[in-house]
């Protein structure tokens, strides 16, 4: 923080209300130890009266004490060296520069990434001031998002105690936990989500593909179309999209038949894989040359008799459930659109619906809203 001396003649105070040890204004309080002012240049001292109370500035453009490039300055704290309404010969003030940020709902702070300073020396100074202020205010977790164009600020944040949280294509997110207690900030996303589409036509043929890029032991295997869902994509729409991309077949989502949960699958992340039953609405295959070597409609019996399918207990169980569903002896999870009062968000809720009259699966096979 910078300490400076001001001549009181350079300060413009309009309609001052004087009390011993405190000067009160309409929007600012001056106390014996400190006073808070708007971060503008203040000019010309004109004395005091006992009528209106206000603080004025003659700066036409509101220039900040740190210049027009405000670097997200929020407040300035000033101290004066007196305990009465008479300032004396000088005012001692302390300039406190704070990163532009807003409070989150958990007692933490989220820094505005669009108002970060570019100069590394300025950044480290303001970052230290900000952490000091947030510590005195009892803040908890600090979220600092650094865009790729500000990547030179990353080592500075690390030296000041920030830790990596996660990274995306355009930024790195860093965090700082202030309290002297276990960190309660949520961890980075722990799972990747995949989908597979079980598509069978009225000839009891299953839509299968051979992947162009696969492990040697899986070469020649005919398998279900699979892939990862995209950011903000629904499970049911991701399954429909993957089947369309790999085979050119249009489908409708029916149900989630089952899902698998595995750990340490890729880069120490866990994996959720949803098997979805889809109804075909077209039949002409057009493969994706980038991912798929071949695709075809394959007789169900031929599909399940493949050695790798037949010898894999988990996949054999999945196929058994799909066959049972086709025979109406098993009910999967259909999707329903609902809004929760907890967050007022439209969400997809997957659950089992059974028709009590026939103890079979309900006819609600497509995505519905409730």
C-alpha cells in the first residue's frame, strides 16, 4: 500500500458537520483513525458549515487515484493524523487497491477476469492488498480465473498461495482458501460421461460398427455405437447424436437400460457409461470415415455370439437386459423434464414407469415434460 501526505488546502469539503473525533458526510464517515473516500482526485478546501452534508469532486471525468486504467479498484482507505475536526497541516492517507470481484453465496469471492491488470508488478501488489482485505472481512474461498492472454500472471498467483483447480481451452481456474481450517471448495469435475446406443429394427437386427482406431485385441469386433456427451448435452440427445454421427441412422430415445460406473479410466478420472435403447426411424447407413471402419445391421444372434461379447460378463448382462426390454420383461429409465423449486432449473429426471395393469413397461417411451 502507498502512504502519501495531502495538504488539507487541496481537499474540497463541502458543508462539513463537525464533531470531536468524527466528521460525518451524507455518504462517507470520517473517523479519528480512518475515513473512506471515493477514489477520485479531490480539490480545494472551502471550510465548513452545519447545514447540508456531502462530498464533492471537481474532477470532470472521475479519474481514479491510480489513473484512468483502474485495474478493478473498488475502494480506497485514508487515514488522517488528528483526533479533532481540525485536520491540522496535513492528512495521511493509505491507498488500498482491490481486485474487482463479487461475493459468492458461500462466503467466498469471485474475481472479475475481465478487469485484471496486465502489468505483473501491479497485479502482485493489488493481489496482496486484496487477500489482506478479504482476510479481514472473513472471506473464505477465492476463485481466480486467468484467461490465456494473462498466463504470465499464473506464476505470481502460485507464489502467493493459489492452487490449480481446473483448466479449459481458454483459461485456467485457480483457488485460494483463506480460513485456517480444511478447504471446503468443491473439487474439479471427477467424471467423464459416455453413451452407447442399442438400436434394433423390426427384423431383430442390431446396428453395429467397427471402429477405425481401437486396441489390437478389439480389432474386428462389431460393437454398439458409442461416444462421449458434449458440454451441456443431455444423455438422451447425446446417444441419438452419436448414433447419427457414426452410422447416419436417425433414432428416437426410448430408455436408459443400464449404466456402468468405473474409476481411473482416463487421467485418473472416473467414468459413467449409459446404455440407451433407441428406436430407428431410418435405415440407410452412412458411416463417419474419421471414426468408423464399417457399420451394418447385424442379426441379434450373430451379434451376441461374437467371442468377445459372449466372454464378457458385463456386456453380456447388458445385452440380456436389452433383449428383456424388447420382450417387455424389463423396464429401463425414461426421461422426464421437471423443474425443481430448489433452483428453478429445467432438468431431466430419469425414472422407471410401470403400467400396473400388465406389470410391464409404460407406453411413455419418449421424452416427456411434467
